[in-house]
C-alpha cells in the first residue's frame, strides 16, 4: 500500500483542534510553560493547533478579557480580579457565559508595589499624595488605597495613567521619576530588570493582603464546556511545559527569548535567564503539579475585598461577591477516564 505524503499531512492538520490564547503581556517568563509546550511539540502531539495572541497585535486596544468574552479567543491570561469583575459588573454576561479561572500560572505571589529608592518613599503610607502609575484595573486603586491605610496612611495616592502599557508603565517610573512615584510589578521580571540596570527599589509586598492567584488562565464557561476534551488536552500539555520550565530554567529561558524574537521583540538573555531561575519555584504546587487552585485562597481574597468595600458598582454601592466556587474550577485539570 502506498500513500501521498502531502495529502497525508493535510489530513492530519485538518483533524487538529485550534485553540487560541490571549496573552496579558508580550512574551515573558510567566508564559514559559506555554512556549515550552509549543516548542517541544506537546500541543501538536495532543492534536492541537495553538495560537498565542500578543497584546501588541492590536496595540493593547483589546484586553484578554475583551478577546475571551467576545469569543475571539478561547482563553486569556488575567489577574484573578478580572474574573471577580466579570461576575460583579453591571454589564456582566449571562450566567453560564461568564469567565472562570481554569488554571493558575503561578502558585506563589510574586507581585509587589515598588518605588525608586531614590524617591525616599520607603513605606506604603508615604504614598499619600504621591502619583501611582496605574494599569486602570477596576480594583487596582482601591487595593492600593487599602494597602496605604493598613500601613497607617489615609489612602490618598493619586492615580495617573501614563498612556503606556505592560512593561512601558514600569519604564515611565524609571524614566520620569518626578512624574510617577510608584507602580505594581512582577518582581521576577521588572525586579530583575531593575537589578540588572543597577536601579534600587523599595518593595512593598502584598503579604498583608490575602491576594488571589495571578496570573491565571480564564475562559468562558460555555466555550470551555463546548470543547472540554481539547481544553483538558491543552492544559495537560501546558502542565508538562511548566514542569519542564521549573526544572530547566536556562533551557526554558532560551525558548522565551526565541519566541519573543520571532515576534520582533529583543529580550536580554541575561534578564530572561535570571528571571526564569527566580520564577521556577513559583510554577508548581508542593506535590509538583501545575495549575490547581484552592477554594480557601479564593475565598480569603474575595472576603478581603468585600470587607474593605472594594467591590462596588458605578455609584459606589457595595456589590455582593459570588461564591468562590463559581469563579474558578479545577475540573479541566483533572480529566475523566471516560
């Protein structure tokens, strides 16, 4: 029996399920597992054709939430606040179509509020009256204000929007220290960049806040349920990618640099390698698994938000936060045997 190789390949491609994922930032080490899985052919082996969409594709005009809610992408990367916002917005989609978290990219809290050490702003309470460079998240400033109050301040930081996105916001802090005094960063990325540039930072951790998982992978409930088997296969392959990244940070760093280069972005090998080593311990749970989330951690964060009056409508009236179990699920990480 003989066959025509070209036709065989076309048929194989035709059977692959397409999965599209909206990234939150341009390629960085938070995304390592995805890029490793793609580079090692794990998605292809699972019968998937996976596309990752950078926010630069549309100059940050569409957030991952917009892309997923509209159906443009199957999944997107966001902070946990995005899911909470989707369920409490006055423009929320009908139940069954709202976003749910399906995996946590990181198990450890790695973000922080930072100021330049040269600014003299050495504690959160000293942010009163200072300018905070914002990403314009719905709960971002209320969280910052509560962080200041918890430190003994009045919570009167001034929100400013630099007109930049992603890493550009941190760059404005470095380049215009008289105009912007603080911002929110991932320490294994911007913290590494600052260290390698010789820039000293004051770091205000979120240890006093039961902050949720971030970043997370989200999708619309109805869309996920419609391609359940493909989502399970995608997450299983991605888990292998993150397990490899945790064990082989130098090799995974090289893959991230290569992916960025193909998208026209030049990353420093030294920065990415140091970031990968610093971040490696945050990818997995104590038992070495990836992605799983705990109800207690979601509940702690939503309770903290509610207790401090952070979840409100446009008029400032408190909005009830849904049960944590409606905001996330681990079911796609635990494929059935059927």
